[in-house]
């Protein structure tokens, strides 16, 4: 049994029914509620109902945190990402699934990561994935059958040492992990074309981010890759440059109105070259330790704002609120307001903030606990802005180091 609608064993039917019952409370928060969609989560966890429930509940929280439902309409990537991140959707395969092209060679990973935050790249990938999921739903309605996954063509021509720069691999790994955890069964197949000799080395650096099922969907094509692509994609849906007959309206064989080809990022986009932040404080955080800043916010809806940079390597950062007064609390015992993530603040200074939903002691936590070798020097500036017309919104209560 494949675990798909129309091909379920009696046991799988029973698990699907029980799964639907267990997640009734979050069904309205999902982008789809039909069996096809729910089965994707069950297949991703081999029909283990407890693991599938944990996975889909975590996804609902992910959608809330990242404002995924509105990310296509309300958020636009920075200009440097729009101009210099290559790839795009172009055409459909013979079964009606959208085709996405990732064009690796022209990418300038270092220039991009010096010009935009890792979080911007993550949000861009979420935005692209949501656009593709909506296109799948449109195709399903148009063709009258379930379309839930895309075909990915990975053009490896020009893959080189610049693409395996460590911060780039780490950022790409986080993006792959996000995709695996939140869009199960979203890939139908991956065609790798024009792979150079160094491809196995590059693949070894990222394959541990991929689940076994995703790895099985990767097909590495040889010298006859154009012929092989045409077995799965009609020529009129395949750009001329990839062996088909599709062109842009002006006859461009690369279909540049649909597929972006990136390029070297001009230094004028580099953030560290253009933004000079005057930080109020700096601190060295020892290896394997954390550093906390506490602010007693007196008025709800005050804006807590921060700017920080790190020297030499990334740093973890999250925001929490104390739930008990007058007693010491560990981070794990506090209310998580902004989940801790690792920021490439050594490449692009971080500038962020949040509206405090209620009064209380808010704790900004710089986390270097994952580093067993290196201390990190952090420069930072934090301010709390009261709601319009109100004063005395905050007192800084102190800072402390945690080993």
C-alpha cells in the first residue's frame, strides 16, 4: 500500500481516521483539511500517529510564528535577493505538477550572505514554497485530480568552491531542514543535471539534512539529460536551453521572465560596507555559555528593539519573559517570546524588534552554549520604546552570564 488516497490498507484507514480526530482543534489553521493533505504527514512519519501529530502541531506553530498565511501577499524579499537569487517556476511536467528550477552556477553565496540576513533567505524559501503549493492547488482544481508535489530541476553547471563556503552550507542546511519539517512529500522528483566532478563532495556536505525518502527521489542524469527530461516533460513546457521548445515572448531560450539566473552581487549591497551602527555595549561570551539582558517593561505594547553584531562567527539569540517574580528562572522555565535561532551577525548585523504583548521582565538571551571551542564578542544596542504618548515604560534590571 502506498499510503495514498485509494491505496490504503485497513490499518492505514484506521490511523487516518484517528489522526483526523486527534487534530480537530488545529484543522482550521492548516492550509488544507482533506485526506490527501493529512496523509502527507502520516507518510512522512511512516504512519506513526504520535510522531505525525507532533510534526503537524509544530508546523501550525511554524505558520503562526512566520506569518506563513500572509507571506506571499504581505512580505517581499530584499532587492538583493530578488535580483541575485537564481531559480524560478517554469512550466509543468506531464502529470501537471509545477516545475521549479534551481540554477546553481551563477549564485554568489558570499555576496548574498553579506547583503541580507539568513532569516531573509529562509523567509524567501518559505514564500517560494507557498507559491508552489498554491500553484499545485490551482492545477488540482483545473485538472480534476490531486496535485501535491513539484518537480525540481537542479542545474549544477558551474558548481564550484564558492558554493561550499561554510556559512553558505550552514544556511542552506537550515533551509533544507525547514522544508523537510514543514512541507513533507512536497517533492515528487529531483533531476540533477550537468553535475561536475566536485558534485559528490558538495552533496556529502548537505545530504544529512535530507530524509531518506527525499534522497530516493533524487535522479542524477548523465550526458543525455535533455532526452531524459523530455520523458517527463512535454517540449512545449521545457525551455529551449533545457532541451524543449518553450521561450519567452521575445524568443529568449532561457525564459528569463520566469527563471532568474543570478550573478555576482555588487559590493554596494554589502550591509557591513553601508551600515555603521553605533553600539552602546559589547561583551565577550565564553564558549559553552550564555549572556542575558533583562528589561522590566511596565506598559503593554511597548516596542522592544535590538541591534547586534558578532565577531568571527554566528551567535544564538532569543527573547523570553519571566513567569515568576522574585525567583531565579532558567531559560527553559520562562515563556518563549521569540524562539532562539543562530544569527549570522558576523556577516550582517541584526536589527529586529517585537511588540511586548503584556508587561513583565523580558530577557534577551545571547547563546554561545553550542560552541565548544570559541568565545564570541558581541556588540549590542537595546531600547524599549513606549506606546505613543506614554512614558516610563521600562527599567533595565541587569545582565548576567550563564556558564
